[in-house]
C-alpha cells in the first residue's frame, strides 16, 4: 500500500512525499503518534512515535493523541475513518468540503475544524520548503474535545468551526 503524502504541488512533481510545515505541528502539538509519518531520517519529528513504511500505520494499533497528514488520494478517507474511530487527534487535509469522503468522515464525524487562511507550502523530504503552494485550501480536522480545544486556542490563522460537542 502506498502511503506517501500525495502530490500536493502538481502532476509533474517528482515525489509523493510532502512534509507538514513544522510550524503547524509545533502550534498544535505535542502529539503521541504519527501513523503516516514521512520516512527516516525526517528533518523534524511530528510525534513521539512514528509509523512509516514498510509498516502499515493503517493496520497498526493507535494510542494517545494522534497527528495525521494522510496520503492525499481517495485513501485519505480510510485514514480519517480510523482517526474518527480512535477519537483523539488532528488531521490535515484539503478542504474539499463537497466530496463524499469529506461529507462522511469530516462533516459526519469530526468535533471541530480550522479552515486555514491562505495556502500551505509543504516541505520536501529534506526539509526544504516547496517553491509552490499546495494548490488548494487546507483544513485541520479535530476528533475529540482535546483536539477541538487545540484548534480553538491555536495562534494559527484560520476560521474555527465547531461541529459537535462542547462549545
């Protein structure tokens, strides 16, 4: 199973591994687990425990507070379904709010959202920032109250939307 970050920049990209900008992880962390981590050596940690290929993070047992930047393909929804079932973490995905996967796994299950203002610049596997932006808007998706609180209290610039739970 392929689990890289997806081709954020374009169909001409020479890689499918794109790292989350470190300021996002720092603003929302610490995280206990990244089940879809970039390969080692990675320029910065995203969590205390990383699962990377060839291990299957989707099949692994998850524990603690999870950071998830899933593959940007139809497979993303399987990862979000698992995070929703786990109920404790934050995912970063494109804000494609009208898609069937978004309706089912985000609108139907998430606790809160933070629609990030502007477009992200992901990073190459060596940590250098990509020249082009991601090409689409991004959203942080919280599952569980602790995750929702982190999104609501972060200094990241975006629009917070509570979907269910306290608030």
